[in-house]
């Protein structure tokens, strides 16, 4: 009996010591547990402890059953409370808190209708997080974060506004995007005396309007006005002259101001070697843009202008008159720089069918020159190379000759008609022969077809 009593006493004593050593019960919670940094959190501890001490996980500490704390920087934090009972027993409990930061970048302003790359990142890293891009509250794109937390969304931008990335309740700072509207200005018709001609102007989108239009002829302003989004204005063509046109957008919030300038020369429809003035200058400018060889743009219809017109007529299969009429003007308006048949290297190409020489540099036609080849068709076809050069005139009136096969040469000559007329050489006008000679060394390839 004594033994039983002793055992019972020892059991009670052991239980009392164990109960005395156990810490107090404690539970913790954070509200909210996640959100955008800086994140204000209320931490609450509950149980039968006498005191509570918090390690907040960001290098700071606090005391009390309820603690209000703000996590200033993005990151994952573990807040740990140490509960101490009346007998100095302790128990710990913790809760994880996540403060997110979401960034967003994009260039501004952007071209209307183009896709724009919005880039950003979510911190701390969450791979596969769904990021939504909004503009003024409207969803415009979505993407998932990569393994490093970055994302990229490429919507087509047509509307300016405030753009923002969102992840659950976390939002990035807003990014204001401005838009470049598209302003176009062109003429419809042919810029010739007596021909219908109009200015057509437009702005896209219409919300970026109005259009402001100023038209001057010479030094005199002939029109100034505005249009909501598009305009068609008739231009008078009763006499030769030059229109200066300026089209620009108005100041609309969210859109940049854009503009276009046009210079339109109203030319006489018929020109020839006796002509001079603004119409000839415009003709020469256009021929020069298309790479037809000229000595210069001087407004005088000289030998070089005549030869350039002939070259243009030959290339475009027009009657070879050396004079300008309405048909040539229309073709000139829509023409482009001719293409070489062999689009590599620097060489000469002689097209016997059209009676022209292409001075090709780096595969592109640098100059187009009207020529005259063998009257009997004996100018040799094939690919040759310049093997001899003779400066000045020789006894046969050949000027600055470049020989490519036996006695066959490219050379200047006093007469270069618009048809085959030589003994087999490739005749070029005297005024361009020296330039060709000086700019092409021995070994230059000559391709004749």
C-alpha cells in the first residue's frame, strides 16, 4: 500500500513540473497578410500569456498584443511573437507577410496605331503571376511574369491616357502616354497649268484634330483655315507658280502636335529647249530625284535637260522627242528610280533596246544617261571590262574613251541621237563623258544586253 501511495505522489509531482515548464498558448494573425508596399499591417496575438514581444522581420521590434506596423519596402517578412507567461514560460508563433511592388515602364510619346512594349517587374518575385495592363480603368492587355518576376505586354496604342499594371490588389504607378497622330498631306491631280489640282489633308485619329492649313503662292497667303479631321481644297492652276503648303494638328490633350509641309510647282504643260523658268526648274528637280544625269538644276532647258528628258522617255517607252508634254508630266509624277538588272557591285549597264546607260554603284542606279549604240546592232552583247582609257578627243572625234573590247568603247561624241547610230561604240553626250571617265577606273565591268 505504501508503495502505491508513493508512486501516485511521484506521478503528481512529475505532472506538476511538466505543466509548470510548458509555455502559454498563443495564436497570431496579420491583417492584411499581403498587399502593396508600403503595407500597413495590424498584428494580433491572442492566448493566455502575460506579455507579448514582436520581432517584426524587417529589423524592428514591438511589444503588445496588438501592433500596427508599416512595411516600407517590398519583400517577404516573418513576424514572430514571443509570448511570456506569469511564470516566465515562453512560446513563439509567427506569420508571413508579403509586401509587393509593381513597376511599369513604356516610352512616350508613341506613334498612333503602333504596338508599344510596356515592361515591368513584380517584387518579391512571383513566377507566373497574372499581370493586367489597364488604361483609364479599361483592360488593354495581360501577361504572366517570367521566372525572374519581369513581364512584357505589347498592346496596340490608339488612345492616350493613364496606363497602369495590376496584380490582384497591387497596382503600379500610372504611366501617362501621349500619342503622335498621323498627319498626311498630298495633292490629287497633275500640277500643270489648266489641270485640276487639289490638296487632300487628313489627321488620324480624328480626335487629334482639328487640322490647321495655310497655303501660300509665292509670297502671298491664299488660304488659311481649319478642318475637323480631313480637308480637300482646290488649288488654282491658271498660271505657273509655286504653292507652299503647311498642314498641322491642333493642341489636343494627350496628342503631340504634328505637321506636314508641301511645295507644289504648277508647271507649263509643254516645255522644250527654248524654255526656262520655274517649270523647267521643277522638271529638272524631279529628273534629278529620279537619278537622270544633269549638269545642274538651273531652270534653263539646256542640252543636259534635253538629254535627261530623252533618257526618261527611253526608260519609260515614251516617244523620243526630248520635249515635255502632258503625257510625260503624268508619267513623271508617278515614276521611281530605275532598277539595275544586276543589283550588286559598281559597273555600267547598257540597255540596247532602250538606248540608255545605267551607271550602277553598289547595285543601285546612280545615273541614267541616254546613249546611241551601233547602227547595225553590232555593239557586242556580254560582260566586258575597261582595259584602256584615252583622254580628250582622238582623230575620230571620240571624247574621253573607255575601251572594253577591241576598238569598242564608251565615249563622248558630238552627236548622240535617240536611236542607234554609232559604228558599234556606246556614244554618250559630250557634257557627261569626262565625269564617267574620271569616276570609273581600269577594270570597270561593262554589261551590254
